[in-house]
C-alpha cells in the first residue's frame, strides 16, 4: 500500500535509472479474480547512472510476489529487500536476467489503475504509475524497452486477446483456453503498455499510408454498440491523413486498434498501437450524440493517434515533463479540428475553456507551472495547465519563429529524439537551434505559474502622425512563487479605420504591413508606427488569442462595438462582445445598479449583429453567449456565486428581451438543418438555432416554450433534442418535467445518453435540487464505481447549479464532501478531482468560504488517499 503522506518528488533530484531493461517478456494467465503474471527481463547496469552501485528498484503496488530468480537462481541472502514501494535488488551483476512470478486481482481493483475488470472484460490503465499494479518493474518513463506479451485465457469468456504492437502468434489450448502473442518492436516505457481481454465486436477498416503501406484499423466495442463506430473510424482516418500532410508523420505498425471501455478514469490513453478509450469518446450516432459529442470524439481520436509520435516515439524523461507530450499533442489536435471541422470558432472554444477553467486554476491554491518543480502525487498534475496552457506555449513558439521554421523544428525534434525519453528543455533547444533565436527567456513560461496580465495603451502624435503602442506585463504571485520574471508575450495586433478596414503602416522602420506581432519581452515596452494609411479608429488586440494572458486595454464601449461589427479576426470580434458583457456584470455587482447606458450600447451592437447577413451562423451563435459564471467570478477577489449567477441571467434577459423579434427572425428552421450532417455549416446552423431558442426562453418570450416542445418532438437528432432540453432546463414549467420524463424513458438503457439526463437534472436551478440529486444517486442507471456516472451527476451539480451547491446553509458543500469521502475509498483519482470546487473557498463570499474550508478540514482529519490529501493540503496552505 502506498504511503498516504508521501515525501515530495523534486525535479532537481532527478537521477538516471540504475539499470536499463534490454528486453521484456510478459506472460499473462488472465482471470478476473486472480491474474498471474510471469515477467522476464534482461537488465544491464546503466553507465549514465549517478550511483554506479545502486540497487535495482522494482516498483510494486498491491501485487503479490510468488517467486523471483536472478539468472535462474533465487537471490542470495541480503540481495532481495521488500519495502513500501516494492522490491530492491542489491548486488546484481553488470547484466542479469530476472524472472518474476506475481499475482494481481483485477475485479477488486476499483481504482481503475493497472489491470482491472470492466463490464466483464479485462483492461489496463498504466499512465502514470499503473504498471506497478500489474507486476514488479522499474516503472518510470525513462526506462524504455521492447515488449513481447503472451496472453492466455478462457476462450468463451475472453475470445478477444489484445496487446501492444503486432500479433505474431495465436492458437488453441486444452480445456477451452487459447492464447495470443504480441510483439512491439518500438522502444516504449511501461506507462504505454496495454492489454485487453474480453468479448468484443470488431469494426474494421484500412488506411494506406503516404509510403504505400496498408494499415489495418480495428475498433473494438461491446456488440450492442457496433452500429455507433462509423464516426470514430472516419475520424481516425482523417487524423492519420492530416498527420502525414500537416506534420509529415506516418504510422509505423501493421495494425492500429481502439477499444471502448465503460469504466475509465480519463478520456482516453495513447498506449502504443492499442488505444483504450472512455466509451463516450468513441460511440456516436445522430440519435445518441450531439454535434459537440461528434467534435469531441473527432478531437480525442486525433489526440491519441497524434501521440504515436508526440509521446510514444518520443516520450518524456520524467513526469515533470508531462506537457512535453500533452501540450504538444493538444496543440496538434487543436490544429486538426480547426482545419478540418470548426475553423475559426475552434479557437474561441479553446479560449473559453482556458478562461473558465485554466485561468482560475492558475489563480487558485492548486496553481502550478506547466513544468512543475515538485509534486506529491503525479495523478493530480493531469491538469488544464499541463494540457491546455501547455498547448498555448507551443502555439506561441510557432508565432515567434514562424510556421515554416516551426515545422522544420518539429521534423528535427522527432528525428533526433526518436526512441528516446527527453525534456521540455530539449524541445525548446531544437526550436532555438532551427530558428537561430535565443529562447532562454521564453522558457520562463514553463517554470512560472500564473496568468500574466498585459496592459495596453495607445497614443498618436498630432504633428508627425506617429502612432505608439505601449505594453506592460505583470504576473500575480502564486503558491510558492511570490516574484515573477517577465515572460516573452507575442501580442498580435491590427488597426481598423472608420470603415472597419485594416490600416497599413510600418513598425519602427520595418516593411509595410497590416498586422504585426509585438514581442513584449520585458516589464514595459513601446512600439512606434509610422506611414499609416489612415487614422486608427480601433486597435484589434491579441488577435487569434496570440498569448494566454489577461489583456487590459481600457477600450470604450463605442470602440468595442466597432470591433464587434467589423473586425475580420473571429476571436477579436467575439472578445469585443465578451468585454462589453463582462463590464456590464461588473458594474451590476460592484455598483449594485445596472449601467443602463452601457447596456443600451451592448443591445444596439447585438441588434446590428443579428441583422448582419455576412456573419457565419456558428460565429454569431458563439458571440451571443454571455461569459459563464465561473469565468465571471475571476473578475472579483471574492463574490457571492448565487448572486453572480442571478445577475448574469438577469443581464441576459435585459439584453435580449427587446430583441425577441430579431432572434425569432434569425432562427434557422428546424426542418432545414436537422439532418445530422457532420459539416461546419450544418453544425453552425444547429448551434445558432439552439442558442437563439435558449435566449428567447431566457428573455421571457412566451412563444418560445411551445417551440421548445415542438423542436423536441420533431427532432431527428440528439443535437436538437438536447437543444430543446437545455433551453428549458432552468425554467419552472410543466413542459420541463414532461420532456425530461420522456427523455429518461427513451434512453434509460443507454448509459452514455442517460448521462445527459443526469447532467440536466443535476444542473437545473429549479427548486428541489437536493431531492433531484438523491433521486439521481438512487437511479438504476447510476453506479458509484463508474467515473462517467459520477461525473455526469456531481460535475454539473457543482459547476452549473449555483443555487443548490452554494446554498447559504452549506448543505451543498457538506453533501459533496461526503461523496468525496465515499469515493476516496473506491477511486482516489476521481475523489481528488471531485473535491476541487471546494478548494476555491477563497473566491466565494466569507460566509460560504468558511463553510467550504470547514469541509476540507474535516476531510483532512480522516484517513484519506495521497491523491486527495495532496489536493486538500495545497488548498488549505496558509489558511
């Protein structure tokens, strides 16, 4: 059992492994109750090891040791030592061959790490440290070797036997048993190991690579889900082609396999050639999945496939380097989705995610750098900072050195480090080498936590016409980092004239342009422009969200309205609307009164937008959405979350009530768009209809509720059905109960669709939230052992049901803390993620903050897992 109070691990104390593993053979005798594993490995002392005579560390967690031999003999006296982390072998020769027989118990493994049972099948999750729950091994990412895996099991119970690599042998055995042997010729760390044994249906296809090799594509699901695989397979083929064309990366094995798993802690896992997926990111049909589901599946399929190079062929040396693979791969999947599906709006969706979730993480007690310098529990560092902010760092690098240079740098990186475990420093060094730039200051982005604030101001000399932009930056303190050094911030800007056209000019004597990237690499810097083709009416700041910063430009409402009407950058146009809406909310909260002049300007700008025939439907739908409460909360040191939600909703009603006729006129007709087509235009039209219908309901348009009922009843796709339900979910109206009851009856046997029902009920602000919560937790379709079910109920309750989660008497906090305590005994990873909304106790008003803190302190006094303790102790530090 792992120590529940572990010592922190520090990057500065990294040491190379004492031994290398030259090859590995694993022999599994598979069964749900007890699986026996025979591990054979050739080890050789590592000449690069810091301690030449150090013992071989074999990690093991909950694994029973049956026998161990060294070169065919039992270890001598004093040679084998057992401790809390596993085994130590002292006095090994320079090279040795080990054979270890061990046992693990899959059906008892509720943590879903290592080898576990799910819906009668056996599967694995080894990242980051799950392999040590399967067998004793030097389970660290810088120990790479080749794997030969033999799986043996009862054929009737487990007719499908899968592992990494290519299948080289299979056959029948006595007693109704069978076996399969898999070989992976590529070096990989143990966290990329995978196996699956079960009764699964297979959907097959092929892909021809750019060099002409034919790759078998195999997607394994439970038989009753076989008709929901087409989109996943099509997404995989698109991703494979895109990786070749955009990044020059070709797949390397004979087969690529995906397995959909019901019980999974994460979204998916990139195990070499055998990707295990949470079923929600595989299964889709127009009747069961929304457009957002289809996009998410395409994105996650692409993400795990792209890992074949950015994570597998080139992997990370240690877990401090997690963003080396995750940040780079998120960037690659974002580019894929942008180019293939959502185009400009994808960038806005990514920014919305950052602001609503990563920026608060950067400003809270769990803040940490993209490359942390220490951790107590690595499971807690699979965060949006590592993934999404890490991707922003890659994007900034590309902006700074240029697209073509960046692509050359990636080619050099993959070729130079193929088959190696490396660091973020190695990655940045390659980009510096290829570009000829000194990127030392840029690396501060990896080592400093927090979101930089950028101030921007302009001035123009009336006599010379010279235009000046002044930029400044500062980053607030974060836990353990009081002082911040300036970082390199690329600020992409353009200037618009009175007609909304881009102005041309020269930056400090450079070439004539109409868009510039200003590099803010110190605390303050000014940039001078001359020979402008017109007097600037507005500056379009941070175009394309060129850096993950908070910009403070102090633009007037009139200027923002001009940008909203004319800017040709989708992000900047959306950002103008968001800025106006944030100001209106802030005025209402801070001044306790609506800014009627500001709100009138916003309403006028929105009316003009609704009448613009040129704007794309998907962009219009996105612009019309007010910022979410979680993002708005970051505007204040602390705030009453119930009031914040109420003020946001009230602003929405005030803005859109006078525009009801325009909303109705702009709303696409259901029969024209409800075709389930997975195209940008079709999805944009559906998003627009659903958004306008929801705004009409929120604004009190009495004709909207009958339309909700009609849309639900006539809907041919889940997108339109959920659009109707979302529109009415916070309305205390009999239509809501009627539609939800029908939805539950329709999908009660489909867990993934039922999750949508759970989420709607849990998130609703309609009175009776705690009764609904208890009903959901007792529902026949709910299981505490399944992370999807838990997240479907408790996630929306905490994230979107402010009225009940933040109820003034603290009942919401007390219930969630009780659920965390219950889950921690089953699945510490899920418990540690579930508790995180309580860690924001400093951001709510003092009375609620004290209630949250009290629940954290109560949990801290219990015997809890290291995953949960790590999160709580960081949240309570300096309390």
